[in-house]
């Protein structure tokens, strides 16, 4: 039987240093060409410039009449009807107007239009009672997108509007960054599959499934490596199998000071451990290593530590690996709705629900903040950055927070 160690051989690094060590190694993995019309959620790897003016010809912005503004108020002869998608093929002369539908090309000669609700028409004669200026209600060439303009920037994440823009520009293929493949391994002799029968004291594997879900939410594809026993060779084999198939490996558990905490020595044997402890709560033993060009994160076994460490340290790396130029969650200032107690010695990320109330962002901590109480993550849309100290922060105090989800309604 080996003895329990009293001191970790790994120095405790500050959070900023941990981020620096990780982000220096999280460089985009590569680029692929995909269907532009289903590219939402991907990060753009090219700058998209418009090849055309949109619209390419002047068009009616509303249903009404195309006419010559210089004719002034008074009557017009209605000489034609112009509909969308049809080349008008006529010239509007002085004293004339054409019925025109939204989106139809303006006929030659007409330099303005008047919406139907501002007019009267009787027996082919239109009455215009309002003075118009040249260009009124006309959708001009390049008004929506000018030819040669930058429409989408490389490094930005594509959403529904961007898919619409790509379609507008006639782009059916687009270059995006490759999604990272993330393998997740659970460790522990007490850990069992959620669907398996459970001996007294056994713990259902929540971390592997929560971490895979979080990695997919961060835009990655995932591989499950199952549960490895607390045995050096079993964990080493599982880690090697994961590294062979994935860009990033996340292990859960086995990074603390117990005699069965084997992840750090295995990673030190296979590659380089960049840090093995962070001045951070919850998740002090979080470990970061590289094996070749693969990134490995060892997050602690307690479910809250595991997910908060993912959120704070792993997620930004996964975003940077897929080219996201803004890999970090938005950071905002919030007001505490109730008092909270900081950790005496380490910065702590407390789970909170943030909502817009009376003109400011109010934060409420989501119940007990114990590392095993996964329910504290439920309903949380923010991580409060609580600096260490002896005194509680009173209600009304202001702290920074990372927004991890939409504001509470
Ligand atoms: P460890 O970091 O391996 O010392 O584990 C710390 C605590 O987290 C122990 O109570 C474990 O039972 C629990 N734990 C470890 N792995 C998991 C997991 N995959 N899912 C849920 N709880 C876990
Ligand atoms: Mg363990």
C-alpha cells in the first residue's frame, strides 16, 4: 500500500496563467468546405465579400404606383402594371404612372413611387395628393449589400442571418474551421454506467455524459471512452486509445491527492504536464497537458468541479481550436441580490442566475455551492467571479460574472 502524499508536486498557478498556458496551444485545427446553406453553428474560415449589388436594379419598396416625381401633385394616367420577377419593358412618360408591386423593377423613366394607401385610382386615372421627391419608396441599387463590401468576417460564428446572407450572395459552399473531436474518459472503481445496476456506494457516471454534452454544445463532436478502473495501465491504455482518435481528451476524476489518483503521472509519462493545480474553486486539481499536438484536460471527479472547470478552462480552448475569434463567454458586472461568502484562499466561481431587474443585472446564487451538488448548475446562467476574502459580500455588492446562458426571464 502506498502512502498518501501531503503535498502536491505541482505548483498552484493563478487562473490567468492557466488560461495563458492553454490558449497558447489552442490554435485552429484546420479548414473544410461545407454546404453554406446549412452552415449555422460553424466558424467561418474565409472573409465573404459580395460579388453583386443587392438589389441589382432599382425596385419598388412597396405596393403602389411608379411615376415621375417632377410631375408633382395631381393626376396621372395609369399605363401599365409591373409585377415582381418581370422585366417591365416600358418607359413612363410625363403624366404617366404604372401600378407596381413590392420588389418589382422600377420601369425606365419612373424615379419614385407612391404607396397605394396614399392614392386613389378611378377609371385608369390616379390621383396623387402628396408631393414626392426623386427616389421616394425606391429600393436603390446596392442599398442592402454593396458590391465589394465585406459581408462576413473570418473567425465569426455563423447563425441564421448569415445563412440567409450566404444564400443571398449565391454562395452554396463555404470554408469553415473543422470541428474538434473530443474524447471523454471517466475514471474510478466506484463509477458505473447510468443504466447499470448499482452496488451500495457506487456512483453513476454523470461526468462523462455531462462533459460530452458540454463539448457538443461548444461545437465539437465527441467520442466516449467509457469508464477506466483505478489502475495505471487501464487508464494509460484508455488515454492512448482516445489520443489516437481525438484532437482533445478530457478525463474525469483521478487528479487529486489520493493513492488512486493516477492521471497526472500517466500524462507526465506520455507528454508534458503544463500545470497540475490552479488557484481556483471549485476545481483546484484541474490539470492541463499536451501529448504531441493533442490537448489533454484532467478535470476533477466532483460533478460541479468537473463542469465548472470545463466551462472556465476547456470551453475557451475548444472554441479557439475551431477558429472562434471570441472564444470567451461575455463578462458583465452584476449586483448581488443576497449576501455571499467568498472562499478565504482562492478565487471562486459561484453558480448564479442572472436577470435584468430595475435597470441592472441582478445575480442570485443557485443554492448550496458544494462540489458534488450538480443541482447548483441547474438554472445557473452565470458564473460569479468571487475574489477570495474573509468578509461576506453583502446584498447590493457588485461583482463580475461570466454569462454562460441566456438571461433569466
Ligand atoms: P476523484 O476526483 O476521482 O477523487 O473523485 C471525486 C468525487 O467525484 C468522488 O466522490 C467520485 O465518486 C465522484 N466522481 C468521480 N467521477 C465521477 C463521474 N464520472 N460521475 C460522477 N461522479 C464522479
Ligand atoms: Mg477517483
